[in-house]
C-alpha cells in the first residue's frame, strides 16, 4: 500500500508541475513598463549573423540612457517618434562598406514603436537617424 500511495502522490505532483508549465508565462504587470516615451535601442555591427551588438534603454521623461539622450529625445519629439522622419544630415561619409543594423523597440506617445534598418556604415546611420543610435557618445 505504501508503494501505491507514494506512486500516486508522485504522479499527482508531476501532473501539477506539468499544468504549471503549460499555463504559459504570467502577464507583466503595468508597472514593469517604463512610463512616458522610451525606446530600447540596439546597434549590431557586421552581417546579420554578427554577435557584435550594443544596446541601451532611452528614456525621455526626463532624457537619460546614453550620452546624447537629450538630443535624441528632442529629435524624436520633432519627428513624432518616427525615426524614419528625422531629417537626414548633409554629411560626407566615406564609401567603406561596414554594415550596421539599428533596431528600436518601445513606446512613443502611447503607441508601439518597432523600427529596424540596415545601413552601409555607422556614418550613414548617424546621418539618417541623428542622435538616436549614438550609443557611444
């Protein structure tokens, strides 16, 4: 009898654990999301398979996150949070192919932002996105 009771208890514990695992992840509480305008920014150097990625969280209420957060937040505010609407700067960029992929994900004025683009070089990326992806100052 003892063996059957232990086996039944073990089976019950396994079923309970399996039920918890299949229930899915818990929903994030609303306090887990930063308030105001924010973007999680990454810049990946090299081809798509590269692991050379830098990232930071840009908060704009007040501006913080990287060395040029104030400028980045001002540029984003002027463009309504749309990175692709930031006016391109007229700069000379050497024609050296060194691809970088910029990715931004977050919230701006209550709506989701998910931006990604690959540029031929970091110089071209900075000319097209202003201070937003200036993660290293």
